[in-house]
């Protein structure tokens, strides 16, 4: 079902109804689902890519806050990685500051190509991650200076990724924390939210400064209902953990993401 000039109430209903299953499936695999919301915002709700990215970022902020509340009991587990997280967050914030400005300045057709490449990359990463056994020590040495430098560099990439796609970045941050820093998956999921929160806020502030939210129609009839649906879906997804094979789900979602990205963003308009 596509929405173009549909009544605002119908647009809100469609946004809500898509938000629930996307967040539910994302919740099962430990993600917020923003990478799957972007094709819906463009392909179903008919926003331009330029408009969809900041709207997606706003929904991501709501889901991050809701996820932090639900995972508050696991916050003490991230303390040993405090310095690493600060380095990652600083690098990400700087990149988000400039990335949002860049994304608003480039032509729509070029932005669509960038989004296509990033979404396909995420889809491939999901499939690979599903087939890789997680465990063992991190790849980075114990030397604090090296870890901080690596965090700033990796964080810079993460921030650009977040600001261009409007995602929380968990699909990049979580594997980084697991494979590079040796965090267990449960701790990595909570820690990723702490890195994402200030980065997403920075991106939203930059987009707002450039007028991305001047038209409140998208916020009222897309962001709010989709955010509500996402919070409900994430809750349902959390309850469904263990009932569905995460490996099969990641492979399936990876294939779907690649297909939807090619279908929606391959064209120039």
C-alpha cells in the first residue's frame, strides 16, 4: 500500500502499522529497525530521500530512549568500557555534525545512491553476522591510547553512517563492540544505545538548523505514529526473543533489506 496524497489520518495509520512489525523484528535481533524503516518512508509513504532521513532520525531517537529505559538494568555492565564508549561517541558526534550538513547539501539522486550502497552493505553484514560465531577476546590491544584512537576513528565512520541514513547505528556499533572491544552481545546492545543517543541528537539538531523539520506535517503524521508503533513493536520483539531463530531471521531480513534497497533506491527518482 502506497501513500502519496492520501489523507493525513491514513498516512498516520500506515506509518503506525509499518512501525510495529519493523521494530518487532528488529527487537528480536537486537536492533531498532531504522534501516528497514527508511525504505518504507521512501517507497510506501512517498517521502523524498532528503526528507526521509531526518524523519527516520527522529523516530530513532524515540526508540533509543525507550530501549534505554527497558535495558536500564544492564547499564552497570558497560562501565568497564566507559573510556572506549566516550571515544566512540566523540568521533561519532563530530561526524554527525558535518554529515547531516553534507546530506542536506548533495543532490537527491546522489543521496539515493549513497543510501542504496549503505543499505545493501547492512543487508550483507546481517547475513554474514548470522553465520559468524561470536566470542573470544576483542581484536584491539589493552593499550588505552590505541583503543581511544581506534574509537575516535571508528566513531567517525559510525557518525557519518547515522547522519546519512537516520539510523541509531546499532548494526555497526554492536559488531564493533563485540569484535573489536571484546564485549559480550548483551553489553554491546546496551552500550550501543549510549553511543547512539548523543550522536542522533547531534544529527537532529543539525538537520533542524537546516530546516528539515520546518514543515511539521511529516513530524505529526509520520514520525509520531511510526514512533509509537516502533515502541510497541520493540516491546513485542523483546518478548519474542528465544521463540524465533535469530540466525534465520537475520539472513531473511538481510535478503529483504537488499531487495527493498535495490527496488526503491536504485532509480534516480
